[in-house]
């Protein structure tokens, strides 16, 4: 673990117990203080963390550890817990994750590990850190920290892959443009991800990025485009007036905005085995009424139960 902007030679391993919840003190008006947030930004090469006060202002230094390879759930959870131990006191956690995320569940994480499929990262971290957790795609969180909340605002991130999200008057709509066709049958990620940058070189990469910006402007007719990610520093051409580069700090500061969103109600998911048993009971009841119904093979219950345990 190290603090950002310090030499690796100065870094030390710290064995620190998990911080207790921040004390719920009152301000000068006698009102409860706003909650302190641990914002975590998971990248392809590094995982960062920052404590933010109730207004989104950094408290202390930003911390960083290398993202493990392979970045399996077990390995990454261990890295995040190290950051949390060192960060200090906090009340809640927000996480920007480089993959498809919906309601805290990871669906794909192609640049990390195949083992992330169907993992409830929010629930795993809540058990590890004993704090409420919200998880969203890393581009989404960075966008939350960058947008002004008016009109159509598009955010793309240039890192290991190609992240994207669009906002309509501040309402977040996640995109997966990285896997959409872009140039000569290849996707945005194949042409603008880290592998393409290393293979093609900065000059060709910048030419393709300029073309991508023009295509995105035509497709989305956005009012503003924000470009983030570690490879945004390699941009060498003049950007249009409504396009600007945003700092990676926005990926952490957006962690406050993630907690300000009104999340839609999500019906709790019953275990798959419970669903199977319920169907069998209903079928048996109808059969008893003289309306026989086909019953699934007994092996179905076992497969369903195995599937529920693997999630």
C-alpha cells in the first residue's frame, strides 16, 4: 500500500484494525453531521481509495495499492480491505468497478477475471467492512463527479478498456460503447484500449480518438463530453469547446454523488431452489384437484440449488 505522490521506497506495510464507525457528532446548528464516505476506484493497474467528508472534500491523503493479477473476487476484496484499514474512520462505502454492474451485482468484468460473474460485490464488502456499500461502473462514478447535471452529457474513460455513460439532465444511463462497432470492424475498446495504444502508438491512437469523438457527437448530439481515465493524458490534439479532460479525482469524488442518487426499488431475489420447490408444491396441489400438471425432473432441484450456492 502507498500514498499517492510518494515514492515506493517510502511505502510501508501497516497492520491496522478496521476503523470504528465515525462518531455521529453535531454541527454548530445542532444538526447531525453528514456521513463520511470511503470512495474506492478500481482500475486495471491500481485501486485507489479516499476518505471524503459530507461535502465531498478529501480528508487525508489518497491511497493506492496495485490491482492484483488475476483480480479475482478474493484477491480484490483483500486489497480493498487493506485500503479501508489504512484510510481511517468512515460511515459508508462507494465503489467504482470496471465492469457491468446492476444493483450491486457484477455481470461481467473482462479486464479483471471471469470469476466475477454474478458476484454481489456490495453484499460481500458490507460483510467485510461492516458498512453500507454502493457499487457502480467506474465510468458512471467518474461521470457523477464531473457532470453539471444539465442537458445531454456523455462520459468516456480511456484506460485498460473503454468505459462510457450518458446523463440526461443528471439522470445516469450506463452504456457499453466499448464493445460497439467503431472502425474497420473493430470495437471502441479494441481500437482505443491500452492494448491498441501500445500496439499502434500515440500518433495513430490520437487519430482514432479524434474520429471517435466526431462519431459520438453525431450519434448522441451531446451538450458536453468528458474524457477520463489514465490514458487521457496521452491526448495531443486540440479538443472541441464542449469536450474536456477530467481528472481521475472525479472517480473518487463521484462516490458522494452515488449516495445521493435515488435508487429504484429492487424486488429481493428468492433463492433459485426456493422457486423450484414452490413450483413443485403448486403442481402437486393442482394434481390433487384433478388437474395433473407435469413436474420437472428431481435433478432440477439439485442443479438449481447448486446454482444458488455458486452466486
